[in-house]
C-alpha cells in the first residue's frame, strides 16, 4: 500500500516522510484522531514506505510495489488488533492476533477504512468486548526478537492500543522502553486518554485531523464516481470522516436504517401509540450497545438538522436528500421549546447505555419522553 491510497492528510504524510529523510525516526509513533480520518491507512502506508528502506534509509533495489507489500504479507510487517475468545479455544488460551489473521487480512485488503464494529462482525464477536491480551504482547516479543528477514526495518502496527488489558499494557511498555533493534511501532489510537500515561510519554504523538469537506467531495467524485450534488451533500454531513462517507454510499446502510427508525419513532410519538413504541424499544434493545449509542448520536444530529431547517438557510443544514424530504413536514416539531431538552434526553440515554443499563428500559423511557417533548410548542 502506498500514500496514494490515503485520502488527504498530505501534511501528516510529509511529516512522517521528513522524519525518515532527516534521520530522526522515533522507535514508537502514535497516530491519534477521530474515527474515519485515515489513521490506519497512514500507518499501513508508512509501514510499507519504511519496509522499502534499510536502516540507513537507502532504498532496497526493485522492492517498490513488491507483491509482498501490495498484499500486506511482508514478513517484517506485523499487525496487532483487538480479539475475542472463541468457544473452540482452550480455557488457558489467551487469544492473539494470529488467531484471526485470515479475517484481518480479508478486511484490510478491502481497504484500510473500517470501524471496530465491522471488525467485530468479521470475527463473529456478537456482544463480546474485544481486547488485546497479554498473550499478544508475548507474541510480539517473540516476533520482534527475530532478525529482519529483509535486512531492514521491522514494523509493528498496533490498532486500537487503548483496548489492551493492563497486563498487556505493562508488557508492551517494557517492549517500548527496550525496543528490539530496527523495530518501529506504529500505534493507531482513537482514545489516547485510556492508555497508560507511561506509554503515552514514550511515544511520539502525531495528531490526524478531520478531513476538509472539499477533500471528501473530490475523493467521492474522482474515486467513487459520485455525482457532484450527492458528493457535496455527503461531504458536508460526514464531519470530516471518509469512513462515514463510504457508509453513506452503501445501499441499505446503517444511516438509512437509523433514518427509518427515527421516522418511525417520531410518527409513533406523534400518535402517542405506546403499544407500538414498546415494540420499537424492544427492537432497539436487540442491537449491540455500540450500535445503540450510534443511533442516539444519529438522533442528536437529526434534532440539530431539523431545528436548523426551520431557519431556511441551506448553508446551515447538513442532510441527505432523504433526510431533507422528511424534514420538510417534520422540522416544525423541533423548536425552541424542546430542542435543548431533546438533546439532554439523548445524551442521558447515551450515558445510561454506556453504563450497561437495561436497554429495553432505557429506550422505552426515552421514547415516552419524546412523546411529551414533541408536543411542546
């Protein structure tokens, strides 16, 4: 994989390459930023860039675009990612990344822009919490202690290091403090505050910012063949995330499902149909907690967009055509009398779901309060 496959982020690319050219490459780099802005894509592209080079930064002859790098099967490129324990695994077995190497390779070869939920679906995690175990740190020590097969760097890409358990984090800390020769750690982190302070202090942090709307619009047109108007709408509503832009293109995407659920809730609330609202709540409770929180975040966005739609200022609205079609008749119900209370209601539900409250109760109570708030004028 090359930097050409990364969407935008030219400034970060230049910074990483400059570290190499100026011979000041740290042994551990942590790429931090929001979901979907290209942190993993940057890490993989930079890892491949390093594997084209010897420790003295000279280029291996004829190694550019080698089949091993194109297929991400280079023997000196190691991936670490959250895993789960399968029923088939022994009681004493600590899951490691190699247990799911086939699923990881299939997913990342489709493109380095995917969510944790997509990864959990790929490995059949259902409602399990994926973590990086102490077994993985032991495996890294073993792999990285070996001599580089190509005589150059060894690259360890750690996706979501904040999901390490404490035993793994402590072992990784020791590995970073005394890194094997010719080894570079590239961490792809979404919530750095959840990492041990001792780890954060020993890596060089590189912040990856949200993508500009114009970058996303241009990429949608040039790489995905999207028409200008659709590309403009999508680029404005995805909040700088290429991953969300890709999801918006999918037929039957989660965004479409959430819109249907939002519309159904609002219609049932307007009708005060408590019996059907209970069924709606039960269907919401069947989702995993991360998906439940994403719906509530979608709810917040719809409240904001419908409130702004009342001002009849197109530049202030960030909706798809389908969302706008619903807003034409619905937006008047989101007004100064209830907008802040609806925001508070959704944020409390997000908090409760995050604290493992009973989802059926949370969503039923949430929907009943929407009935009251929706009729305020």
